C-alpha cells in the first residue's frame, strides 16, 4: 500500500508535509541511528521500569543519585549533541529542536521530556537572565558534547498545577545577591537536572498568580553541597524515559529571572514551549502507533487475506492517515507561530495571542488524537496488543501523559476560551484561515463562537468542550487543505 508506506518513516512524513526541512541530513542520520541502534536501547530501558534513587553513598552522605541502565545515557546524550538545545541559542530559531523532537519521538516519545524542559530552562535564562547569570550557566546548557547540563521546569505542588495562584506554596526570601527557596515540588520531571526553573512566591508578595516569580535553581550550591533533595521517584503508568520525582527545596539557593512582579508571564512562556513540544510529540507518537499497526496488518491474515485488505480496516487506515496529516498541520502551525513570537515580552502583540489560541487548540487536540490512535493500534493487534512482551501497549502508556502534562485537556479548553473572550483571538484565527478555509464553513464556525460567547458565564464554561473540539478540528482541516 504505497500511500500508507509513508507512515514507516518520520522523516518521509515530514518531507511530505513541509516544503523545506532545515537540517534534513541531520534528521535522516537520526532516523538511521534510531532504527539500527536506538530502538533496541529504548525498548530495554522501557522494560527495565522505573529508575532507582540512591539517596546516600557508602559513607552515609546524601547524594540523591538517579540510577538508570547505562545505555540510557547513550540515547539521552545523543539528542543534546544533535542540538535540541544549543541550536536554539546558536541559530535563534525554535524550528530545529522541534523537528528533532518529531524525528526522535517516533522512536521514544518520553526522551523528549528532558529535552523539552531543558529548552524551557535555557530560553528564559537567555531571555531574562542577568548578564552574570547567563555567563555562569548558559555555556553549560549549550555544550555540544556529553558534558552538557540538563534543565528542568518545576511548577506543580501537591495541591495541583492548574490553579498556580493557590497551588504554589514554595516561598522565596532575598539573601544578598541570591534568594533562598523553601517548599516541595510534587511532580518534577527530569528530577536529576543540573539546573531548574522554579515557581515560588517571594515574601510579602501579592496573593494569586500576580505574586509568583520564576527562579533559577542549580543542583549544587557554590560550596558543592546539594541544593535540593529528591524525596522519591514516581512509579508511574506513563513514560519510563524520564525520572519524575518529588523535590524538597530547603533554603535552596535560587536566582531571580526577570522581575519579581512579572513571574507569571515568564512561567506561562515556559509552559508555551512545553505545550508546543507536547503537540509535536503527540503527532509523532500517533504516527509510530499507526506504523506498528500497519506492519502487523500487512502480515496478519484472517479469512483468507491480510487484515489490511479488509474494507473496514483499510478505510480506518485511510481515515487515520488523513487525521494524522491534519493533526500535524495544527501542531506545526503552533511551532511556526511560536517561532515568530518567542522573543516577545509583555505586553504582548496580537500575533502572540493568536499563537496562544492555536497552542491551546493544538495541545488539546493532538494529545487526544495520540491517545485515541494508540488505543486503536492496540485493537488492530487484537489480544496481542495488551501483552507487555510487545511494544504496542507502550504507545498507549506513553500517550496517557500527553493529555495531562503541562495542562490537562480541561485546562487547554478553559485557557483557550479565556484568550477568545479577553483578546478576541478567534478573530485573529479566522483572519489567518480566511484564504484557505471554505468561506461558508468559516462563517458558520465564527457564528458558533460568537453565539457561545453570548451564553451566561456558567453555561459558557460548561458547554465549552464541544465548541473547542470543533474549532480545533476545523482549524486542523483548514490548515491541511481538507
């Protein structure tokens, strides 16, 4: 089936969707390496399960060392060397890292979490850090060899992550040229990072989100002692390619990024980077799940012929491929819009608010699509799909976190409706789509949005999901020409 064969290669799929692919040779080299070496390593790491936390060395000193299979570093460090972080700082473009993440996520979606949060550490440091902070830390984050530092973005506490104004209880007090942070972070991706950006509330700051600030927290104090402590690692259903833990900040040394009264803007900018990455990874995961389903359907025979040749399943593959193209178009639109505005500072432009809406639509829809596609791929395999000895169930495990991480689908809907209400971002979106969407459908979609905005506040929120889903699908299809 020539049309379906494009599912087997992330680079071939990218080539079919984009007119020009920067660093194409790099992406092709990544695909070759992953196919011949990386897949086997990734599979072994996934089967090994949750990594171990060694809290003390043999002399009883606290070290909080996370233990992985040795081969894990092989795949992890390769992405850093290829440029998931340093290319942004050197080339001043977000396009290369997101292309790399797509190519890598086809093989291991979880490994792109460390890359994403490292990017979410380097970018605000380069944008808002003082000259002294940049000189001290940026070179370590932008190294091109295996000595590169990793980053992390820690916002969430035990009370949750959506309502940051109420949930963030970590406090920060000034101490000379630095700050001292005390609090507990409950979901800390990449818990062994050398550097993290952390949300905290300065002493005497205002209540709510307006009182939050963003701090840079290194793993070690200047005297070499641990600057934060890992309480435990999570044994979770989702990806095993990233250590997720609980971190204790105890008078931890931190450095303010930007101004103390503008922290919420910096925090949301960090989330923007992650949400766009989440969209890219979601589409790549869906493609991999479809590729595995295709391989099985070509060889599994039932009732005298390969199951792929049965009309119902064949039609499902056709529909899924079209949906994959639309999902990618929506995700890539968020990449391009972010690449145009990522250096903006508040107050933001209209094109920034357009990006925000598209990012919420994309994060919501692509994550839902990834979960649904992974589940469908398991069904294609029948009973084999649920067996841990095969890779099929892994893609559903990996997909489950995508609808939750950096803001649940529920959160994307509410934030998307908010930017529509307050910034009229849907008007900007419809202007963007006017030249490519059928005019009648565009007018109908705009009318539905306006009608929804006239509903009473409680009803407007309660009925938001069907409208938001429809707007996401409409936008995705328009962008792909369907």
